[in-house]
C-alpha cells in the first residue's frame, strides 16, 4: 500500500505519545526580560531523572514512525523537546541528558546561530574540573560546532524552528513605544538580524533603535502580511518623545504626546505606506520553512524532517509549504484547532516549576504526564477537577 494512503487509513487510531516542551535551562538571567522561559537546573534534573526511570525517550523520527504504524508502539515512549536553541541547552541541559541516558530534540532557528566556532564550556567540563562554575554563566544561542557535537553523542537531535523566529507589524494599531527594558527582540532584530544571537548578553542591543520608536500590533512571521510604517511618522514619534521620562515609562503618557500626529497620519491614510503582497509573502514563507531546512541540513549534515512553529502560530497554508518542502510533520500550536493527523505533532506538555518548590514542581510534572497517559490517580484527579470547575 502506498505510504500516504496507508497513513490516511491510520488517522482514526493514531497512538498518543507524550511530547514534553522546555525552552531555556539554567540559572535565571536577571537582566533578560524573557527569563520566564528558564527552568532552573535542580527542577529540570528532578524531572529528567523521573522521566529516565519511567519512560523511554525517543527522537521525533521514531515518534512519527510509531504514530504512522511503521514501527511497533512503545507504551513507554516519550519525546523531549527544547525550543529556540539557547546556549544553556549545551551548557546545562545536554550534560544532564547524558547523565541520565535521555534523548531530546532541540528546535533551532538558523538566524540565531552564534558565529563562534569553538564549543563553550559546559557542565561536563565543570564535572571534569576543567573550568570553574562561574565560567558556565553565559547566555546566548548555540553555535554549529556545539550542535554537531551534541548530535554526534546520540543524545540530541536538531530540527527546525523556522529561519527567523520573528514577528512583524500587521496593522496601524499603535501598542507601545520602545523604552529601556522593553522586549525589543523583534523590532530591533528585524532591522539588525546579525545581532539577534547576542540580544540576551549584549546590553547595547536595545540601543540600536532610539527610545520612542513606535510599536504596532504584530504576529508571527509565518502568519503576517507585513505592514510597513511611514518612516516620517516614526521620526515624528522619536522627536516628540526625545525629552520623555522613559525611566518612568507609561504608554498613555507617551501616547498623549503623539496622539494628534498619529490620528492625522491615520486619517490621511499616510501611516501604512505598504502592505506585503501575496507573492512577497509566499517567498518569505519559503525562506522561513524551506530555507531553514536547507540551512540546517547544510550546516549539520543530517536530514531535517520536523518543524516547530514559533509562538504556536501557523496556518494550513504554512503547513502545506512545509509538507512540500519535505518535512514529515509540524507542530499544531495551541492557537488553531487541528484534527489528529500523522503530519501534525499535537499540543506539547510544558513542564515548569511550581511555587519555587521542587517537590511540588515534580509532582506537577508527574500529574501532567500521568493525566496524558490516563494513569491512576492523576487522570481521575484531572477529571474531578474539570467537574468541579464546570460546577463553579
């Protein structure tokens, strides 16, 4: 039977295999405004140790084969994924995966690959007394050498997270102004893409764009039709806010200083000077999806067959582009309703910490995994919780 036809016959009986999701692992970087993505090492190690005792970790290709019926289902199978390709995946997570004989997949965006060519010190070096503990406190993104070494170990696989992991302005809805401490990765990264891998560690990153730079409604690159803002309006905002007290930033106070100008540009249809045309969007979609696959395969000398959509944003059109490019499956994300199918990786299970308590954090991880697997008592507790929630 033809593979695609065979797969279609299996969609009503696709086995459920848990897929766990992490991002950053390691010490909290207090200077980073996205440090909510970081799970500290003690909590992470507790969870990995538990997984190693109760599950058989697999890569996504084996996951896809089991769900397709091409390989016998392992009832203990579990997939671990880490999004974004942070440097701490190499420094902290990878050595812990090795320690517990656990496999994991890292989703990487080529535009974020660090330009360095030597592996930075990691926890293995510290355990072997080659470096001090302080030398491990680095933040950024993986370089190609680190990725290749992890792949060669057999514990880590690398797959695609699209090329850019960015967002673009999609309307004339003004939502803020750039200010100190603002999460400016996307507006600054779009203007200076070569600086993106260093936005966590480089304090000058936010200064690449003047404070007062206007920010508009945005969505993920793969869904966005880019709206280009009139640079005359942008300059007018920056000039109007040049003496603004950004140390005590308030959007409403800043907006009051540019409101008349904003309304004038809107009323005269001068705020948006261009909207991305369909052909431009399709070319950019190819770059994000097929381009990332080509880049990763070239730099890592391995097949790239799975794609995780940043921010959970995607469309059926973007998914179709991925299938045409040669991917076997993409994530569903949580923002669109997609029926079960072999070429989609269902919602992943995020494991975090709970109330800064290791016992509660591990218990919550056990609860999430146990509920997914319909295990007693976790599944029964979750059903009771749902009933009580509905009753209230």
